[in-house]
C-alpha cells in the first residue's frame, strides 16, 4: 500500500516585486500521517497561507517555490508537470479557504459548482453526478434541496459546507483548511470544526488546519506546528505543546491569552512587530522581541532540534537531547512567566463591596426599551410591507467606571444598538439617558455638546482612520469640533499627551496612518476618542481584527485608562474569553433582544438562559479549561 | 482567436465573384452593358411640382418629365427658342385699354399671346388617368382601405393616359395662383398676367373654408388672364409690353398639369404617404420618374407614349427617333471625392472638374487653351468647355458710410479696390483657370456683351494690343491716396483702414479663400476682417443693409440682358424692397436707361443704350466684377451628344450611349489587387503559432524553478 | 508692440497658476507625492511627461499674444502709434521666417519646385505649363498647403487649440462633476433623485446634437453683437471658449456618476462615522474626509478625458460645429486634407502632419494617464 | 416585473419633458420662425406674404412658451411648445417642414443604418472580448505587453483617419469595394463590408483595454482561486467563471447602446454615402427643419431610456442576485 499522507521538507518560497526580494516561507518542513490532523499555527504575516498555496501550486505569478520537496504519498508534487498537477489539485490534494462569502462563484448554482469537480476528477456527469452531489451535500450536513440554490441564498456556514462538499468530490487524501472558521460566528464555527473532525476520522483523510487561534488548534489537532516570520519555530504533539510550551514565542502566545482567571491582572505582552518579509536575518528571527535573548541568538540562526520524541524547537536555549531519554537539556536562565504585575488602582476585586450598585440613581448611561426597526418597502408605490427589527426593546445601564460587555453573534443587533446610542442613526422607540439627560429630544447644538460625553472605537483599524490625513490632524478633529475654546497650541499639547498615553512616539503626529501596524492604528483610534475626555467609551469589537499578541497590548491599555480616568466601557464582542477577562457585567443579545444580563463571573460560570449555555459550550478551548 | 478562424471560409467565395464582374461595381451585375445613363445628384430635390420648383438640381428631373410650350434649339448658339408641343411660335397681338388691337409701337396696355397645340401628344402612364370599365376614374374617390396597404407609388398597378389639351396648360397657370402651392413666381407674375391677383385671393378664401389640402376645382374661378379657345388653342393676356415673357413660356412654370392629377393627389390620406404632385410628377416628356428615393436614387425611364420627336438637322444623329436611351439613373453622391473616383472607375458617365482634380484632368495646351492630360486621353475621356451665362462679383453696400454712395471719395476707394483684387490669381488658384476675369455685369454670350478691346473695363484694365492687362498696383495706391487713405491709413486720424467682408462660406475650402482675400487687401495695407456666419444671419445683414462687402453671383433665367441689368436697377433695392439689387445701387441715369431697354427688341439701338449703362456702372464700380465662370465637363467616350446647353433642361432625349464600350472600360480599369488580403491572412496565421507554442510550454512547466 | 490678452490666454494661465499652487500646497502630503515620484521613475511615465511638457511649452508660447506696431513713417507725422489688426504670438515671433516664407500653393516636403503646374513663360518665351521653382527651395520641412502656408507652422499653431480644448473643458467640467456627484452620493434621497434626473436628461440627448445646437446658439450671440470682438482672433477665441464650455457642460455626467458611487461607499466607512460621532458638520466631512479620498478618481479622469477631447475636436470640426474655420486646429487640417487625398498625384503631407502631431500628443496623454492611474490606484497604496 | 416597468415609464415622462424643453429652448434661441420660412422657401424672389403663409401653414405663427393674448389655460396650451410636443408622446411625428412624412422617412432610412451599425456592434463585441480574453490568458507575457501597447496606439488615432485611410486603400487603390453608394436588398453586402471593417478597426484600442481591465479584476477574486483549486483547466476557469461574472459590467456599457443602433453613425454614413439616419438630424439642424429635430431628439431620448431598462432586465438574466421588484 503506498504510503499515505503528506511530507514537506525544506520548503522555500521567494517573491520578487518592484526590485525587492521577499522570502515569506523559509525552510518549512512537516509531515501529516494518514488520518492525522496537523495544525499550522501562527499570527498574520507568518507565511502559513503561502505555505498552503505552495503545496497546491496556486502561488500568485510573482511568487515561485525555490527549494524544498513535497511528497503526497509517493508523488513528488513539485516535479509534476502542470497538466498532471491539475489532476491532483482538487483530487488527492484539496483545499478550502477563509472567506466563505466570496469563495463561491456568485452566478453559478451550487450543484453546477460541485458537478464541475466531479466531472474533472471522477468523470461523473448527468444523473450519476446529480446523485453524487446529493450524497456529498448530505455528508456535509446540507439538505439535497439546497443544490439548486445560488451562493447568495446560503448563510456563511452553509457556504463553507458547500465548499467542503465541493472539495470532497475528488475524494482527497489530504485536505488543507486555511482558517476555515475565522470569518464565522462561534456557534457555526463549532459545527464546521466538528464536521471537519468527523470527515477526517470517517474518511481516513489527513487534515492540515491553518489557524491563528490556539484554542481551535488545541481542540482539533493531533500535532501542532508554530510558525513565526516564515519559519517553523516549534512543533509538538498537542499534549506536549499545551503542557510544556518550550519556544519563548509559543509561551508568549499562551501568556497573552485573556482568560477569566487572569481577570484584574495585566496580560503579558509581546512588544515590537513581526519582522518585514524582505529583512535579512543573521540570528534567530524572534531575537529582537525575545525576553530571553542572549548574544548567540542574534549572531547565529538556530536550527529545528528534536528535543523530545514528540517535540522539536528552533531555539538556542535547548540542546538536542538523544531521542532515547526524552529529557530536554536546558541551558542558562530558567524561563518562567513574569509575576502578574498588579495594575495600580484596578477597580475593586470581584466580590469586594464596590460602590453601591444603585440601579438607576447614578447610572451614567440608561437605555430604556430601545428599538430600531428598518422598514421594508415593496410594490409600485414603495409601500411599507414589514420591517427588520434590528434592536427590539433593549434596556440596560452602565455605571461610571464600569465595563458592560455586550455579547452576541453577528446580526444580533449589538452594533446597531451602539450606533443608536450614539445617535449615529435614529432609534424607532425607547429612551437613551446619558448622565440623567434624555438624548431623544435633543437636536443640533445641544446634541452636539452631549456628544462630548461619549465616543466610539471601531473594529477595522484600516478603515477607522482617514488615510489621507496626518495622525495629528485626526486627533485634533475632535477637539476642534467639540472644544472650540482650545487654540492650536493647546490642541497640539493635548495631542502629544494622548499619544504618549497610548504608547506611541510623539513624532507619530506628523505621519500618515498607512505607516502604522494594525495595533498602532487602534491605539491612535483610542487616543482620538480620549481627546474630548468622554465619560463613556463604546468599543465595537476593538480587538477582533488584531492578532492575539497585539490584542493583549490593547486590552492592557484599556484597563490602564479605565483605572486612571474612571471611564465606563460598553464593550461589544463575540469573544467570550475577552469578556471573562475584562468585563464586570455582561449582557447577552440574540435577535435584537437581551436574553440574559448579570455579573460576569456568575453568568459565565452558571448561565441561566439556554442560548448563553450553547454559546459557552461552543467556545473553542473550553473543553481543556 | 476562434472567432477569426470562423471568418476564413468566407474569403474564397469573395475571390470567385471577382473574376466575372469587378467587385467594386456599385450597380447590379450586367446593367452597365444596357442602354442606361449613369449620373448623380448631390442635394436632395425638395419640390418636383413645376409650379413650385425653382432650383437647378430639381430642373434636372422635371425638365425631362414636363414639356412646356417652347424649348431652346439644341444646337443653335446664341440660344434661340423653338416650338416644342406647339405647331408654331406663339403670335402676339397688342391691345389698348379697351381691348382693341393696336400696332406694336402704339399705346399698348395689354399684349395677348395665342398658342396652338400639336394634336396626338399623350401623357406618361399614370394612375390618375386609370379608368374603371364603366369609365369612372379607378382611384377617385380613393378607398381608404385600399390606400392603407399601398406603401410605394408603384403599387398603383392600374395606369392610363390621355391626350394633352390646351386646358391642361390653362389649369397650370391657375395653379400658380393657388396659395397652397406657394409658387415662388406668383409675386413676380402678379404684375403681368391679368387678373392673377384676384384669382389668388379668391382661391385663398375658398381654401380657408374647410380642410386646407382638399381638392378645389380651380376652373370654377373667373380668370380673364387665360382663355381656352378650343381643344388645342389657348390665349394668355398680360399687362403692357413684356417681350421677355416668351422666355418664361419655356420654363416648367408654364408646363401642362392635367386636372385629373390634382383630383387624384388631393385626396385624404395621400399626403401622409408622400403621394403628392410635389413628389410624384406626371408629364408628357420623354421620360417619367420610375423610382423616387431622394436619399438614394432617382430613376427616369423612357415614356412609352412619347410623341414623335426627331433629332434636329445639322448633326450626324439627325432624324433619329428620340429618346435614344432607355433609363437614366441618378445616384445620391454627397461628397465630390467619391464622385470623382467613381467617374475615373467608369461608374459615372460624366463629371465636373473640381479644383482638386483639375491638374489630374486638364493641362494647358501649346495654344494656351485647356486640353486633356495624356492619362485622361488614354481613358478615352472627352472634355467640353463653355462660359456659363452667369457672373460672380464682390459687391459693396452702397449705403455703407465708409465705401458706399456715389461721392468722389468713396468711388475712388472702390475703384482702387477693384484694381487691387487680382482676380486673375484667384481664378488660377481656386478655379484652375476656369473663368474669364469680369469686365462688366453682362457675361459673354448674352446680347449686349462686347468682346475684345471694346469689352474691357477701362477703370481696371488697359489694352496692350493683344489682351487686357490689369492696371499696376501703383494706380490703386494713387486712387487710395486720392480717396483719403494714403498707405492704407486715414489721412485725418492716422487709423489703419479696416474693411469687413461678410461671407457665409464655412466649408473646408473657406479657410484658404479667406486667407487669399486678406492677402489682397494687405497689398494696399488695408486690414480685412472676415465675418463668416450661417445662411440666416447673412440674409439678415443683407436685408438690414449692415453688411459692408459681400460675395454674390447670378445665374441667368433666360438669355436676355434685362435678366442681369435688373440686378443694378434702383427700385430693385434689397434694403426696403427686398429686391435682388444686393448692393442697393441707385443711379438715376442708369435707371432711366434700364426702363428703356427693358422692352426693346434686340438690335443696334438697344446695344448702344446698354453700352452707355455698362460705362456708368464701371465708373461707379458698385461691384468688383470678379469673373464669369467657365464650366468644364468631362464625359466618357461611350456617351454621345452631351454638348453643354446651359439654358435647356430637356437634353436627356438627345443623349446616346454605347453600353458594351462602358462594360469593357470598367473591366479594364478595376482589376482588384488581392495581395494585401493574402498578406494580412498570412500574418494572422503566423501570429497564432508563437501563441500556441508558449501555451504548450506553460502546460509542461514544473513548479520547481 | 501692444500685448493682447485673449480670454482663453487668461484662463489657460489661470489654470496653470492653479495647478502650481495645488502642487506647492500638496508637496508635504506624501500620499500625493509618492505616486508622482512613482510615475516619474517609470520610463514610459517620464517619456510621456516630457512630451506633454514640450507640447505645453509650445501651447504657452503661442498664448502670449501681442499686436505689432506699424512702422512710424508709413502713417502721417504726429499721429499716435498704430498697431496692426493681426494678433501674433510669441511662437509666431519665434517662427517668423516659417510664417512669412509662403509659396503660391502646394509644395511637397523639402521640394525645390511647386507641386502644381503653372502656365508661365518658358525659356523661349512660349507659354508653357511646368512646375515653377519655389521662392524658398527646400525651405519647408513638411511642405506647404493650398495657399502656400508652411504645414509645419500650421501644425505647431494647432497644438494650442488641442491643448486648450483638452484642458479648459475640464476646468468647466470639474466643478459640475464634483459638487453634483458628491452631493448625490452623500445626501441621497431627493437630492440624489434630482441630480440623477438632470444627468439622465442630458445623457439622453445624442451627444453631437446637443453640442451642435449649443454651438449654433453661441454663434448667434457672437453675431448679435460684433462690437465686442474687434479682431478676427478675438472672434475665433470666443467661439473656442464657447465650445469648451459646451463640452464641459455636457461632459460632466461620467465623472459625476463615478464620484456618486465612490462617495456612497465612503459614507459608510468608519472614519466618516467617527467624524459624525464628533458632531463634525456635513460640509466639513465632505471637504475634509470625502474629497481627498476621491481626488485620485478625479485626477485619473481628467488625464483620460484630455485625450478624448483632442480626438473629439477633429470630429466636431468635420461636422462643422467645431472651432472657427479660420483658426488653426487639427480638425480643420484633417478637413482640408480630406479633399487633397482625392487629388492625383495625391497631396499627402498635410494629412500626414496632422496625423503625426495628433497621434504623438494623444499617445503621450494616454500613456501618461495609464501611469497616473496605476500610481494613484488605492489598491497599490494598501500594499506599500 | 410589471410594477418595475410601470415605474420606469413614470420616471421616463419627466425626462422626456425635460428633453423636449431643452430642444425647444436651444433651437428657438438660434432660429426665428421667419428664418426657417426663408430657408424652406429658399428661392430667389421670397416675398413677405410667402413667409407669413408658410409660417401659418406649418403652425409656427404661435408664441413659444407663454401665449399672452390667450386667457386661462389657453395661455399655456395655445403655444408652439404644447402644440408641437403633444404629438410626440403619441409617437405621431407628423410632417417635416419640407413636406415629407417623418415616420415614413425614418422607416425607410433606418435599414441601411442598422445594416451597418448592427454587424459593427456584434462582430466588434465578439472580436474585442476574444482579444481581451487572449490578453488576459497570457497576462504578464510578451504577448500581453505587446497587445496593450498596440491598443494604446490604436486608441490614440482619430476615427477620421481610419475612415479616410480605409476608403483610400480598400476603395480607391485596391478596388475591393465600391467607394460609396448603396443598393437595397441582398447585394447591399458589397457596400457594407468596408464601413464595418473600418468601424471595427477604429474601436479595437479603446474597447479591448476596457474589457481586459475587467477580466484582470475578476481574475483577482476569491472564487477564481477556488475554481483553480478544484483542478479546472485555465480555459474553463476563464470562459466559465471569469467571463460569467464579467458579463455584468460588460452589459452595463453594451446594452444601453443597442436601441440607438439604427440611428446610425454620422461620420461613416456621410463618408461612404450610406442613405441612413446618421446625418438626418444634423442636416435638419443646418436646414432648420424643426419638425425633424424635435422628433429625432425625442426618439433618441426614448431609445436611451429603453436602453437603460434593457440594461436592468439584462442584469436579471446574468446575475441571479438581481431581481426586478
């Protein structure tokens, strides 16, 4: 029987663009046995997606494979002529992608798109093909009737299922899944991951799962390979990696994860940025950011050493132990996570009697039965025939200095609620009281003055800053509009103070947004919100677009600000671990209504509503906690 | 790529067709061989109703379809009238106020013309004459249902004919008065034909009551001007003595129109389908209009009922039965570039000579007069030249303060300009020598115009024994100085003299012509500003008299000096009377002489008076007599009897054509050149090969670099 | 000599000044500076920019008009200095010899004899028709036209017309397109419907008809009061400006629709929501946030439209509603040349000259437009 | 679907009214009825009575927009504008000022225009899309770079040169086709080939570049990557997936032109002597035949609106996401 599975050795991908030579994938090697799931873990920009595309030989024109060997079973993939590779692609080796919304051809029916793969690889046409399509749809949990639908008639999850069915058509030996659930909600993500797991075991398929989420990797993978700046810095079996992560970067990844148990402590953070793809490396690529770096790290590039039967690491801290005794020799300074630094005057520990939680009396923000309905117009005279009830009677309140987390799947109305509170769109019914004053009746100048009290920070760092304005001008805009009494000199002083407060160099004011990383841009957005000294800050999924390490820096920043200035936060997110770490009270929304509200600890530990229970159960990584 | 391959099989079929008939023959296969004449028209004919049409490009058709009483003799020069449908020339009787006959030189208040018709002349086949078995007209009254599904005029299958009678001629004169017809001649003829004005008013009143387009029986109205004596004789009575009236009788205005036609066309629903007399003529002429599509082709076919008519004596074809050609096809050719190329390819039988194609066609022979170039001679093309009975002048607005009026200063300025504008150079550049420099208002070939030494304009030319020499520029400068503008600068203020030329010419030729004028005025250091406008504004300026200088010309209606001198007759002023005297020239002496020669017969007495008038006009110089255009006509060897006759419009019946010679010529001069086609196909095929090769390489490539 | 400032000269210099001020104020904005540096770095970009600068130089030189003073002694003593009616330009002054050395009629490039036979006195005194020698043998690089003017001179003079039509039209078109396009996109609702109604109405009238009718209207007004324009150059100038205005008024709909679509997208972007959260006024949002983010579209369209307009001028002149027949322009040259092509032997050099000059100008504009579009394309920016 | 059509019809009315208003205003600013009469009578001896008679007969003796003498509603209805435009909305164009029936004129002259415009449009579309697909297929290769430069060069040449050159070469020098003219019926093809070929070559540069840019944009989309990941051949990806999705932007530019095809092209028809509708309106403007101008401009606008509606409908055929509500 030919050997099954995939073996990759010394894979190297080079991109030549506008005179610069980039090496995004350098000396990558790993193996996936039959019926085994390997996770390729790494933050954005580490080259994991490019590795997958290289295996499928779907690299963009500007990139080529310059070294390495890829064996699918006993076929040398890189040596195959393009015509033969076409037979393998989608056949023995298949791949699904991250964006289900745009990965299907919008103008072709699902049945035709699957039929194409069947015709290409198994020569099935006509009636036979139709039967096979139905069987495949059943296999991925879609009912047969769906085959005549167009992609736009399916939800995100259903589209991903259709994509999986399409790739199963060729009965692949190895399936590559490039962040299959990143764009999906928690409940749907759980179903898709279970489906992949089930398919892998039932079909004896090898699964290469590419993800940046430690918990997802933990749930799914038999072995995990951690990538950083184009290289595999550590691979190990799940048990060994999650028990004793060896490489400093891997340990940092674990340390920065927000966990309920770390509430109140500052998260460990990973300063600096991932090195540029065209940077020349002498020593270890993680040296500049590694807390335990020592001269040798900068001078000499470490190689991937087997330190245990199921564990290898690319770091000078370790010596290659002989495989036999399994012990790994350690050198020099012991590595232990730094003691959790106390945040000076963090708000009172849970359980301590904080300021009396009067319900309405001194609430900073009071929302009573807020509703936002969008009319649907039909027919000749555009008559209103119905309405989409985005927010349908929500009441909640936030005390000064308190963080209320608003949790729910996409489409549950949390962003609409935030926009309605800020009066960026007109609510259909209900009241919004800010520090006792009702916003509903206000117009023009009186509304504008109240805007000073509350501000917002958005999710996508790339579209929340005007690319054509300098950072200084962006920060001054708020003051110029709401604090007209300040003159130019006063304004630029405040800008410098804010920049320093969010940890950015003073000269940032003179530069344009596109010169900053995602994390730095989010800091600028926060600084912008603070310039007018609001008492309430609405954070609409501020960290979900960021890598885990960067997310930690932002969460620490938010915690510091709240501690020092006593700001109240309305923190909107779908990530329950962040809720556990930061929020005191939680409100769970579904279908435009708050289904449950309460203190964070009690709600997460003993959820009352069934929906919350299902949400918690679906969150990846909870099995291990 | 695949789409281009699909086109390939079409090309061999094309090659095959080329062998028999030249591929670029625009006419149906084999037609070039038959007795057909090919010609073209450049402008859509707007009106074919003889009462309404008054422009050259419409007379080309109705001249051969309608037969007025008289016609110009085909061969005699100078032009002379002869009977066409009459037995003899019309007799004239002069009557006094009471209607008693008096002698020619007595107190004449009326003159009466009596015309006798030849029997046996019949109309062309036409639905208006079609009869039902019981004698009633087939299509009158018209059944609306039947009319609904008739789309083209030829779908009136039943036609008939009828003998021409005097009543038809009388009926047409009555139609001239019908305001609905809007005849341009009505205003002019009101002063001459007795009772025409009253008739016009009466018909106008009747027309207002009820639908404008309905049939009104014009014969009901009382009309002393014309009386039908018997079936073949009718009399026309006009006020006073007007010898030139007989020339009008040779024009389509006085052609016969049958009463049945008016009855047939003026029925409801006919106008919407363009079935009107204005578009579908009915006449007794040699040809009838078989196909009428003004956007593409007008086809004249031989009239089967044409009366006996023979080629006049004194010509090799004398005595032959006319017409000698079956069909004449006029194709629409808007641009003269394609027209000239098609003529050279043999697809048009005759062509004019534009200034661009002049050098290719004409070279000046040793004896100084124009001759064909060897290339043309090799193609068997023949040239005929003739001075046209029209003139072209640069007019000064006599009401203009700067250069108008009969005063000494302005007169000398005008004379200076007459000398400075070197029209010999103009003729050689823009007309390629096709024109004679103007000496006076009368073009050669018209009674009263003198030749040689006696004919020159002393103000502008001197006679050097053999030919007229233009006066030197110094004379012009002297006259300019005497006029008060030494060196082109106003003596008093030192301001440079600026004159304005108004023109409506904005075609591609315009730029070079206007630059030429500027150059001429600059020779006297006078600034010329050209104000070019569209037709309307130009007419406005002329009517209001605020144009300063302008270009104009006049084509003779009939070969009589009165038809040119009336352009300078005071009462015909443009400003005020909206007459044809565009320069608003008013010289009492000239006007008195004009009233005398107007009614005189041609003879030495009239000649003397005309000489005196021409002398006055040359001195006053209201016009710069630019030139008399000469027309050059080229025609292929297979077209006979095509000598130019500028007055007559019914010349088609005299033409003869040799189809076989034409087909041979076309074959010889249109051999297609196929190598470029083969080359481009080859290029296409060779281009496909590298493309396919690089695709195959792409398929074989492995991933490893 | 008395300097003369025609309306079109004033507007052209105004436009140049405007561009220079814009470039100066934007020199710090690197999001503007980088793309231009990128364009200049590429061979094609630099080459086409150089060509355009050469054409612009010729155009500007041709826009410095003056009237020559008449020689003093010709006029009577004591009269004030007088100036000739003909308006010349600095370019004319430079090409004085090209302008003055005219022939009688056609002559082939670098020919020694006229192209047309003349009847003249032969050596033996007999009347013979032969090619007369030129006054300036080999003096005309591109030959002469029907009236003997040097074709090279005519081509150089036509450049200004092409440049003017290309640039002034956008000067008229931009304000319409930007204000209406962005208003429709940002305010939506009734404002959007009204603006869409206007540009659908303008678009639905076939292009050439609208321009033809409008040009005739302007011509009627020019005729109505001739006293406003004393020299022939002034009359031609006003007609050219009218043509530019008309092309502008009928040509803004394309860019307006483009801007409307872009603003509809930008309006939902988060940095605009953030500005609204600060209570920033609608006009401030439009000018500070939306306008800079659509400038790249405006710039790309302006450069692409330039070549389209130069080509349109030729067609309009053919139809008879283009520039004044007396004015040098590529359209008039082609118009005249068309008849010459029918001659035998064919007169090809005027058509060839018009073709080459126009082709080089439009090709340079198109190549430059491509480089600008690639440089300013936002997707490129995201990568850097 | 019916609701959609009725609504579009209601939208069309104000637009057509606006177009009519603009035409009247532009035309009568240039020409007064007297001028029009003088042109149409166009003879040597034009008397004032003849002008008044012509104006009365053709209905130009009424004031333009507002009739001051009349009272009440007549002030607006008894005017030139209302009288001349009511008929338009019923597509009854009536008689031209020079006496020929406009509708009949359009019916006869539209066939030659269509005979040239339709093949030029269809064959053109086929060639330009194929050439663009070819360039996309070999994107980045020498063929692609050469093709783009060729397109830019062809685009920079004015249409007039193509026509003059084409007529000179194919007509005059090589004698392949008659230089100009027209014959109805089957042997019209001899007069068609040259204008169509010239029209095709003139359009290559611009259109190919546009379509190539469209295809390249689609190539970058995610579903193309999925299609290639399914192991489909490059050709199938190009024709089935990319072309399928690119049809939407292609239709946007293409369908709106179709209804106006039979209005013909002014330049081609006047150079090649084709008796089509190309020059009908421009001649009417120069001959100041107002009846024709208002009819043709109105017809042009109606066809443009029909074009817009056709474009929307064509979307539903190509893109399942679009539904006409």
